[in-house]
C-alpha cells in the first residue's frame, strides 16, 4: 500500500516537473503579449501630433445659449495651451467671462489609442460638474467633432 502511494506521489511530482517549464513559458509569452499591447497603447501617432497645433496663446470667442433657440451670448476670452505628459495630452486653461460672470476653465484633450477617439475633460469655475466628451477628427475641416457632456441643473 505504501509503495502505491509512493508511486502515485512520484508520478505527480514528475508530471509537475515536466509541465512546469511549459506553464512558465506560457506565462512569459502572455506577459510579453501584454507588454506589446501596452506599448502600442502608449505610442504617439498623428492624432497626438494634431493636438500640438493648439499649443500656445489664443484669443477665444465663446457663444453660449441659455436654452435651445435663444440668441447666443458672445464673450471674448483667452486661452493658454501646452502639451503635457510626454506630448500625449493638450492642457488648456481659459480665462474670461460667461454670461457676464468671470470664469476660469481647464480642459485636457488627448487621443485614446484604445478607444480610437479623442477624449476631452472640461471643468470650470461656473459649476461643480465634470464634462466628458469623445470625438473624432473631421479631416476635411481639421476639427474634432465631440459628443457628450454632463447633466444640467433642473434636468
């Protein structure tokens, strides 16, 4: 009986020893594939280069409506923009007025290689909401068309 248990244990040990290297190789291969995928996701491309155009000092005219169909309120503002985090994102700071009230705004725009879309984050001093937008590049007009937003008061 002891010899049978001993034989079973030896066989199990041999199975583990024989298959362990292949398991380690598989794990190493999976890790290498994950690292390659990660490197692709962090790589800069033409979409990141497109954002560089917006770096600098800007005079900005904003148009905002209190409700659909109303006349827009036009304001003249300024913006300063620079590429950050290895030129992966454009950080823009805005200063001016909105509906006659002074405001400051912060916008971060980047291109997400995973989503294959531009992603914009916006906050400003006129609310406590975060605005999250995703967009695509309109090559003909060289503009980003965004969709998204946040919940409005009263909705």
